[in-house]
C-alpha cells in the first residue's frame, strides 16, 4: 500500500446548495497564495496526493471533489451543467482565498474549468496550470437539435436505471480496474487510490464515487468562440501540460487533434506549453515527481 508522506485533513464546505467535500494539505500562509487543484471527470480530489507528496515546498493545497464526484453530493441532479463548475469554483475561492489571487491547477475536465474561469475572473488568478484539459471538438449550430434530442433520450434512460455505474466485489478489484485503465499506475498507488475512488454500498459492494448522471450527454453543444473569448481575457501566466502519449488521437481520431488544441491556446496572452515524458492522460499518477517539479518551477516565486 502506498504510504502518504503529507497528511491531509477533510472538511465539508457549504457551497451554494451543496456540502462540498474538500481535502487540504498544509495550512494557509499570510503572504503566500494557496494552490487549488481540481480534478477531472470520474476522478476525485484525492487523486492529487501523489503530486502533493512530491512537492518540495510547504504549500497550502486545496483539492475539492466536484459536485457529484467523490464525497460531494449532487443535490439530486439528473444532469450536470458546465457553468455550475465555474460558480462552484468561484464560491470555493471566496471561502478559502478571497483576500488575494490564487494559484490554480486543473486536470482534464478540471483543466477546462480553470481555463474558462481564469478568463471570466482574471483578477482572481495569479498562476494557471492546465493538465490535459483540451476542450472538445468544435460544434456547429446545426448539431443542436440532435444534441437536445440525445440529451432528453439519455435522461429518460438514466431514470430507468440504464446508466448505473459498475460495482466491484472488493477494493482489490477496484484497484485492478484503475490499473487496467492506466497500465502505468503501480499497484501500491492503485490500492491507495481505490479506497478514495470507490466506497462500500449497503449491499457490501464497492461503488465508484461518481453520479451516473455524469454519463448523460450535455444538452449544449461546444461553443468554441465563447471558449476562445475567455482565453483571450486570461491575464495570469499560464502553463499547458500534455502527456507524451497522445490522448487526442485515441479519443477524437481526425475530428480534433493536439495540434489544433495548441493553436487554440495561442489566444492566451501569456502561455507556455510543455510535454511531460513517459506518461498518459493521468499524468499526475504516472509522473507525480516530474509534474510536482514542473508545477513548483512555474509557480515560483510564490510571493
């Protein structure tokens, strides 16, 4: 089993209508910005433990579970709307770090959230790091009618119980599932992460800590022009990190590429890009030491 080097504390924070489960390492420092790290789709805040353990600086780090993930309730939602993540992030910063700009890190879906947020509230972000948050392939208005129909159909399926998440008989089976998805994930890390990624239900089975409603397609098409308008308003120095394994070619084939993403982020006024070697999409699991060093180098000086 992986041995944690930096202990964490957990707190339930009232955010809008929900109780947000938030994990923290270290304590706030008067003259140093906190580091808020947000996870991706079907992940949890605990996912950053390996990177936090590899940090050399004693920083105050905050990692929430997004609504409907981990130990944060969904409020009974049968859909998840992207603007809710933005408003939740804004409220989290109000709660933890309203006195000064904060440092933000986001992975995958979380990377998309922090990039949008930094353009909407540029004055609240000191440094910004996007880990494999590529956004989506460009949509066309003509796709909207089918998207709305798909959303309505899938919502009906959700309420018929057709979108339930798979359960596992043991925590060891959960660990094996994590390693199957990510072959670079070592057994000790998988065993530790499994206990935070899933939980025993009232049937004695291990259930992934994510609401099935997250599997329902969004009712809204991806409006690239809106995203780029937010990118152009980012004032924080920004670092985009992508893995050496090209996730984009696997997910999108010819409809959206890493090259196209790198062209999009040229709209960000002060951005640099870095490829992290020998890792896949879950780069914070695959190369936590190298990623921690990259993060610290970019965030310095901390004052």
